[in-house]
C-alpha cells in the first residue's frame, strides 16, 4: 500500500459486463480521458503518469485507425488542460 491514497487492487478480482458498446466514437474518446483524469485526481496518483499514458493511448488508437476516438481523446485532453492550472 502506498502513502498516496487508499486504492487497493485485488489480483483475483473479476468483472463481467454484458453491455457491449461501440468504442470508436468521438464522445467515447473524450469521456475516456476525462473519466481517467478524475480517477487519477481522486486517488492522488501522479498526473504526469496520466499524461504520459494519454499520449501513448492516443497513438495506439491512431495506429488502429480509430480517428473519431483519437479526436475525442485530443478534445478530452484539451478540456482537462483548460480547466486545470498547473
């Protein structure tokens, strides 16, 4: 356990989700990063790791030719940077 927060990860945890949604849309890409950022802030994880991961994730989406999702990712990052002063 780290001194940063109270996040615990259980190795054998499982999760089942029956709702299969299309994950190529602009709005999904935008919400993906905004929700991840809120999770990072809530659990007091370093934001620099979030931004590094966001850049990597954006390039991975670009390599899969998910262009709308990439644009949503960029829009989400822009909103995060606009609303937070570093």
